[in-house]
C-alpha cells in the first residue's frame, strides 16, 4: 500500500541523517556580512573592541573593522562542505504543513503562503516558545463570501539533546470572522529526531469543537532530508489508527536558497479506492528576524 511505502521512505531518511551527521563540533568559524554586502567565512584569530582578525581560505589573514560589519555569525565547521557554506535551513521548523518539534529562535520568524489562499506568520517569542497566526481572505474564496477563516498557532518546544531530540506541544485554534459558527482546532504533541536539516517527526493530535475532544487521535509522521545545499526531500503522512485506508500523504521537495524557500509536492489519499491520485502542492516561505 502507498502509506507503507511512504513510511519506509521516512525511516530511510532517519537512517541517512544518522550516517551524515555525527557529533556536534565546537564552533570555531565565523561568517561576516559587511555593510557593502560582502560575505566572508573564516577562522577567527583575534578580536579587539574595534576590529577582528580572521583567516579566510584562499585569501589569507585579513583585518576587518567592526564599524564596517553588519552581522557576525558563529558557524559550525561541519557546515563547510567541499569549500561551500551550508547555511541554516530557512524553513527548519516546518515541513509542507506540519510543524516539527524544533523551536524558532528568539527574534526569528517566517511568513508562509500555500496555494495562494493560506497565509501563516510565526514568530519566536523565546527560544522555546513561538506564536503564529493565519487566515484565508474571504474574498479569495469567491461566491460573495465575506467570512474569513482565521487561526492561531502557539507552540512550546523543549530541546532534549542538541541536534538529536526535541519535544513539543502546541495547538491550532481556529474560527471564522464574520460568521456565527463556533471555533475548533487541534491539540498536538510531537517528537523530532535529528537536526534541522535531517529529521523525522512523530506527532499525535486530537481535534476539538463545541467543547468536545475527539476520541480518535490523528497520527502524523513527517521527514526531511537535505540532499544538496539548497535542495531537500520532504514527506508528511497522516492517518487515523484502526481505520482502514484513512488519511493522506504529502511528498515532494523544497528548493531553499538562504533567504526564502519554495515547497512543491503531491497531496495524495492513502486509500487505494480514492477517486483522485493526487493534487499539486505549492508553498513559499520568507524568513525574517535578526
């Protein structure tokens, strides 16, 4: 069955990330962005109040005045591969739709648009807590609809081991502006195993509406694997335990230069008797923050 194949694919990504990433290296290198837009990566040799000295491969020892620096980042030497800097995943806390258990850093956030209709904004209040919200503009739905679906997205993330294990709890709480209909949503808990580049998440969620909580959980298994500097493989699987051929899956990829990310994939039902094979998925993410 399709879901079994996707499950095996997800487990394979866990195995691959374990092979590719070993133990953490202590940061020894810095990445500097100057006021005129130049970017330099090298080993910090010395630093004073006014300047710093660094060793840059292919250039040698250089001195940079701090008054000319816009931003300094410490980087893990393991992110230098074949002479290239593999920057942080610009969408490392979310798959196509589902969040993982890795937290947004304080002061960091992102805007995400999916299928033009769905708009999300998330922001790291602390390194362990983020808050987000979203909406579907009613006029985009056509038919003279004035109601606007909205939702909020709180998430608490707890790192258990650096680049190894994270746990999270959160919710998607929604309603409709301009309508008398009641609200509802989903309460969830999840665990993510791996780094922000290569990981697998297992989540369990319970829907609620009208003051009632669902008796049947929604299970989510998601995975991410970075195959190149700007290319990732993604998958998400959702199903209801004990209900034959329930749920759906998303699988595809992400093209992610440093300042944005584009997700593309196929949304497919897990049932072999479904009337449709799959629907295209397209999303864009723009990170922001310091």
